[in-house]
């Protein structure tokens, strides 16, 4: 290699690192300025940078898997609506169209073209989950997207530097929390501005007229790394199925995965038709979680960009639950979408030497509770609960941990400080992890009462895996199924809104993770440790794991 | 404790007139660093840390440094001590048999933590196991609500039964953490009393005493970490104090805290968790002190050692402070992979980029450096101790920045061929680069990583990084400082003397202070001011009593702060409060101050949205020494005399170029050096790149400026 090439090669790497730092900085700014617990606690946001052809070059690590591919695809829709030669310095574009953005109305995507000395050199984009979008709120009960809130088609939020107040007013008029929503939209704009400024700094520092050579370098190397990784998976077609509770009727998902030298193709043909309720997962969101599942196993270290993502493709027939068409309701798209990695793992398990982790609790349970406050007025709170993760081929599963979502728990003390609710228990549930040579992650039981002398309600729209627990692998047992109801009272059966009378206590048992391998083959010391800790009951240790000579009860 | 604080004040006061010597001892993982200030002269030395009985190295080092300074133990006026022992006990899980008593129904808070994965794509990741295993996490029937009311009284019989179990299990330390104890700590306190009565030898920590803040996981985690290291730290501190006495050292011993202040032996034994990360805190204190001396408003301290680089922002001579820290990360650079502790800390970003950081090429044919480190053993390939993997130090050697014969004062002979071979094999061959180019790539990438970390750190805090002056210390920093500064748009870098033992020198300059923190949540516009003022008053009394006691004539400084955010947001900004009772007329000003900070950080404000307050903190500090002023005009600028040349790889030209080599200890104040040049000394090497100029100032610090040559 000639001297100048060596210098250039090193500089390319430095600039690649810089681009990743730029999007990370964008995401961090957003994380700190966003309103609403979903964006800030769960990190339900993302940031990315694109070349003028709309190819994603880097995406922030901060954020959730739900934005992996959706962000990469969303930009093309913007460019189609606002061709590059019409873009002007100071323009900012936005949409929350579920089919053009990231799969439900709550996520607004904001795109800013980057100009340097009058020339368009790149695009930056970011997205986050807003506090409210009007309509019926965060619920799966909408029967069409029209009920779910306001939908903004591709629009200019800023036109050559001038804020589109009309658009903002329209949005503000249609939502319950206009001030926060305005704040979130402006936060998206300012995080993009930070990204633009940093990119221009970099181009100045390295005296780059264009990022095209850098883009080629990034995309070529990433694509090559992905193809190499795919090459380590035996070629062939693998099939998997999964049944879920669904909302009004069970959902069947079918997947065939074809691995070839050029890539991995997923096909959901044969899956259930779209639901009349809002658990449908638009194709962009289905793609995101499917590809997330593939990447976790096949190429976890390869960064997300147009080069690395190109060899991974997804097909789904129209009007299935993984590719619903407008006007299908989609708000709680995660109920289906977040189950897809388990289905992908099921296919990969057949292909990969040593296997892949067992099924997990999957989609998060959103505990949306509301009721009267003791001193008058009402409270609305959204808490997130997670179950167990599937056992790994060489390790136990993680207990009470979100997977595949990146959501985190909201502290009990924080929820209690803002509501009359009192959590009486939040504890790991004995025997909830699927038995196996490696045990599935434990789920938890949560018990909640109210100090108000009034009932409170809970929406069960997102509670899946009540009928269909997470399956184990290689004879590993399934995790425990989910359950919820009143302590000393009825167990609730439907996905609708349930009422907890004053003085009564709600219990929620999350689903556990599936086990991996034969429980009888589990290390005996590990079983004894589990009994001592209370992760496994003495009865289960004896009956399921075949442990002899322990009676610690 | 009051007697102890009085002693601190007297001792520190005594040092102002240089009547007696001040000694600092910093125990690190590999070396124990010592610095001694005797009548304005600074002596430094390093000894190998004796891991099993750290006091042995301390005593050995003290004997050496006393000899070096030719003084007697009685000449010592104060010993200031910092140690990684607390941190190491947490990392290596070598603490006490610890139990955790908690509200029934919540014993798994410690285990479930934030319930999220810190590494999205790694399906094999593990979460840090809790310090207390589940069978020692013991439920206690009781319940307090968010407003501090008692919903269910404490079951004292249950506590008595648990005490018997603790004894049977030979538990050495217990943490007590109840839900909402930040709002009402009476149940926790009562349990402590009951346990102390039943088991006088048991160490007991309550969560509200270590961290009276909302968020149960963070508070419980802090309490357990404190309990876990308490018997070990107390034992060590007692032994050390004994050994110092045996040596005839009767002067007071003070401990450096993570927040950058000093405390007494007794407080340290009660709250040993406040001793974690005291070494890096010492470095930040050093940089702050230099910033004050030099009258620099905005400083970025850059401390690069063997395994990590630490970056801290210093405004007006004060390092930025925070209250959350993550200890014992399982994956060095990953937030969330460690145990949270809520204690006063100096806010800094620490990344896995040090001299021993390992370089490799990843699947995308990118050079990556760290976060893993070859450590001291086997160390970089060039140490010749069996290390095979190329490190940053190997890259510096191949680039000609280090003298193989003089590294670490000649204590370690470096092998350039081993460095070249390792770099070629792991970096050069996969990328088709020659060894010097591979080395240049490694250096450039590690510098880029440090610059990126600094940039994000500054931006998160609304700072413009290019306005800062860099102060570089730690063995690795001076070789990379100018290039990192270049990347950040920083045009001026200061390399102090004794850069290799910067933390220990920083200990000598630490102030005595104490910080008290309370959670009291409310909307700014309708705060119950009487209640708040009563709370602030009590906090002020508590902190003042600890610092002042006996220092009747000293003007202590007090600062008050509150965390504010827009209602609905998750991240707070810290707003300064007036040092007096709050009045209704202050509230609009506080909102204004918050919005100014917000705009500064994020570019916009949200005028219609209410602002809420969460946590109040109050700090009382004894005065710090007034900076020595140096008359710069008395030093005439002269071109410096090189002692030879050094072949330095030049990436622009693609080959090695002979550049002048200077020896730092013979450079007089006023000496001027134009880059490219290398300035060598025992503990580090300063690189002056082309386009930079260095000048030796009146304190013999190296002041480098970009483009300042003519």
C-alpha cells in the first residue's frame, strides 16, 4: 500500500469512529431532553446519519431494537416526498405515519439535511416516542389507526429555517399534553442540529469535500463482514412456527428462513391475518425485530448501517399480522413485534452448532393503571414489567430482564411518589424459569393496591403468553405462563380493562423464560444452589430435576 | 468525630506556613505512589503495592521518602491517604459475609436492578451478581409510604429472630434498606438499634444514612456495598493507623474521598463506600488546584494511566461534582454493567484507554483499542514479560516516542523488536500496513476514542470544549495530549511536574469539606418554603458541625444546590441556590437559572411547562490554600538545549525523522521548544508535535501552545 493510502486508511477508520460518536451524541441529547417515561426510561429513541443517497452510515447504540431497520428505511420515504434537489438549508422534515416511520403514531421521525458551503452533504434523522398523540391513547383497543391519534404525513417542520407554526398548532390541538409534545418535537430538531454541527466539524477537520469515499469504505467493510458472518451459518431453509395469545383470537406465526451465500431471507408467509385490534406490527417494525434477532446470533459485533443490513431481507404477505395495511390499528405493535426474535431464534437453532437460546417472556407487559387520587383528581401511570429470558445453550437465562426490548424498570418509589398506589411485592417467582440443564430466567410477581378509597383500573391489552408460555429447547421445559387477577379473588381472563375494588390487591405474574436441555442433566450443585436461593422449590428439584436427598423445606 | 475534624483543620492550617511536612500516599493496583511536601519542595516515589497487606508497602514507601527528604517521622504534620482497596474488594468480591434486611416483598430489588440489558446485541451477557446472595436477603414486615406515613409498623419480633439467624450464619456486616426510607428513616434506624443490642460486633449500615435519595435499587445497592467492604476497610485502617504509630508517626491521618474532600479515620470507617475512586479524584483535585494557580477558568483534566483514561471538566478551579457512580463494571466501558452507588463523586468519564490497552483488528477491518488491558503483568509486548498482544505503549515505542532504556526511570527495559512483532502480527498484517503505520493507526485511534469521550462528556454538560485548557498527567497522557487537544480544538496544554504521581500530589491539595444530600420532591412554583428552609437549615448545621468544630475563626464556605427538571422529564440539571433561606421572590429567579442552563445545554426552553425540584445538596468547605504566585517576568525566554535526537515516525512523510530530544529536569524556566520534539523524564514523555510550541514556565511546568512558535 502506498504511503498516502496508508494515511487515508487510518483516517477513514478515525472518521468512522467519529460518525458513530456523532450519532451517539445525538441520541444522548435526545435522551436528556425527551419527556415521558417511555422515551427516557426505556430509551425508546434513535438517531442515525445518512449519505445523500439515503444510505444509513451509522446508528446510535442507545435506543431500542425497534428502530434498527425502521430508521434505515424511513429516510427513503422522505427523499421520495422531498427530492434532494428541492431540499434547502434550514429545512427540517417530519412524519409519524406508522407505515412511513417506525410502526406506530407515537414515534415521530425528524430528518434534517446537512449543508456545507451551500451543498447538501448528508442527512441526519432521529426519532422518539412522544408522550401522547391524541386518539384513544396508548391502548390496543382502537379498531383502526384513525382512532389511535393524529397522523402527520411527510411535512416540513421548518422551511428554510422558519418554524411551521401551523403544523405545530395542528398537532398541539390534537393531543392531551401539547406542551410536552412540542418540547419533544423541538428536542428532536435540536439533537439533529447537534449532529449536523458535529459532522461539519469533522469535514472541516479532515478537509473533506464529500463523505462519499467514507460512505463507500463503511458500507463495503460492513457488508463484507456481514456476508462473512452469514457464511458461517450452514446454507439451507429452516422453518419455525409460534402460537401467541393474540387479543381476540390466537395468533399463528410462520417463518421460513433461507440462508445462502448472499444473505439471509425471512418469509412470514402463512402467518395469521391482521387483528381488528391494535397489536398489529407494520412491516417496518416486523423487519426491525426480525433482523435484530438475526444480528444477535449471526453478527452481533457488526454495526448497523445500510451495508450490514442489506444482506438481511424480510418478506411478509400483505394483511398478515406482521404486515398490516392502513387503516389497521397498530399502537401496541410490540405485542407481536417483540415476539419475532424468538421465532427467528427457533429457525437459527436448527442451523447453528450448539443451538440458540430458548424462548423468552418476549413482549413487555405495560401496566397502564388509572384511578382516583385520595384528595381528588385522577392519576394515570404506565409502569413496565418484564419476565424471564430464555436459557442460553451454555448458561441460565436472565431473570426479570427485558428481551428483546431495551426497556428498563421504573422504580417502585418513583411510581408511588406520583400516585396513591402501593406495591406490596415485587419479587422473583419460584419455579417460574423453565427447567433444563440450563434454567430459564425467572419472572416476577408484582402486587399492587391503592391507598385511595376508590377502585383503580388496569389495562391488560399487552399481556401475552398467558395461554402460550415460552418454550424450552432440547427437551428443556417451558417457562411459567403469565397470570393476573385479584389476590384471594378471581384470575382475570380477558385482555380488556379490569377493575380492582378498594381494599383489594392486584397481582401480576409475568411469564418465565424457557429452559435449555434436560433438567436431569443439570449440574447437581446448581440445583442445590437454586433450592437454597429459592429459585427452585424442593419439590421441583426432586420431581423435575431428579435431585435426591434434599429436603430443605 | 468533632475532635477529628478539628484535627484536620489544624493540620491543614499548619501546612499553610510549611512548618511541618505533608505526606500523601495513593495505593493503586500496581504501584503505591507517595508525594511529600517539605518546606515548598516536592519529593515523590513509587513502590510496588503489597496486595495482601497494603500497609506494608505504605510503611516501606514512607521510610524511603523520609530518607529522600532527609526528615524524621516527627517532622510530618499530616498524612493524606487514598486507596483502591475499597474498589478492589468490590471488583474482586472479597468483602464480608453480608446480609440485607429489607421490606418484605422486595428482597429481589438488588438482583433485578434496572431490569435491562446493558449490551443490546450480546445474548450471552450476564448482569453483575448482587453482593448479597438471595438466602441472606431477609424480609422484614414493615411498610412506609411515599409521604413518610407508616402503613405497616415494624415487626420487632421478626427482627429479633433475624438477629439470631445472622449470628448462626456468622454474618459480619448487615445492610438495612426499606422502601421509602428516604422519606422516613425511623424503621431503618430502629432495626439498627435492635441489631446493635443483640449483636454488638455486627457492622450495620442503613440505606438512608449512606444515600437518603429516592430510587430503591440505587439506595439499597449503595447500602450493601458499604456494608460489604466495611469490616475489611475498618480492619485495614486500624492496622495502618497502628503501624504508623509504631513508626513514630503521631500526626493525624486523613482519608481522601471520591468527592474530592478529606475526612477522618472514623468517618471513613463508618462510610467506607465514600473512599472508592479516591485516586482519580486526587488527579482531578490536582488539576483544579493548578487551574486556580494559573487563573484558568475552563480546564479539561486528562489523566491517562496504565489501564484507563479519566477526563474531568473543571470550571473556575472547581471540578464538576456528581452523585452517582458505578463501581466494579463487568464490561469496562459499558454503563449499567456495574453496581450503582449514590455518593458524592467528582464527575468524570473513564474509558478503557491506557498504556496497556490492547489493540486489535475487528471483523470490519477496523483497528480497535481497549477496553481490555495487558495490565502490569504480563504487560505490553515490549516489557518482555510474556505479553504477546500489542498495546498503546508498544505503539508509542515503535513510533519513537519512548526511550527503551529509560522507561519508568529505567526500571523497565523495553524491547522494540517485540513491540514491532506484536503490532505487525495483530494489526499490520490484517490491514496490510507496515509496523510503524500500524503503530500510527493504534495511536490515532486511541486518541480519537479519548477525544470522542471528552466531546460527548462536555456536550452532555453544555460546555464548549474548544475553550478549555488541557492539563495532562498520569504516565500516558503527555505523549498523547497535544494530538487529543488538536482533535478537540483545544490550543493549549499544561503538563505539570510530577505528572506520573499526579493523584498523590492532588491529595496534598484537597480541601476539607462535607456534603449532605436530601430528597424532597415538589413543583417549583408551589414549594412549601418553610419546610424547605427548615430542612436546608438542618443540613447546614450538620455539615458545618462536621467541618467547623474548633475552627472558630475560619470563614467556611457553603454552597447549596438543587436538582431541577421540567415536569415529565427524566434528567435533572443542577441549579445553584442562594446561601440563605429561600423566599417566594427567589422562585422566578430559580426558574430563570434553570432555563438558562437548559438553553445552554439543549438550545431551547419550554416556557409553558412547570419545573419540579427533586434533590437538595449542601456542601460546607474549609478554605483551600491560596495559590502561590510565580513571577513570570523574571524568566527570560531562551531556546532550550537538546540533549540529542530521537527518530520519530512522521505520518505525513511516511518515515522516521530525527527530532530534538530534551531532558526535562535540566530545562530552565523560560526555555522554549518548537515542535516536533520529545521531552523525556523518568515517569513520562511529552510529545510536542509539529505546529506546537512548548515553554517551561516559572513552576517548571510544560506549557504547550498550538502555533505559538513565532
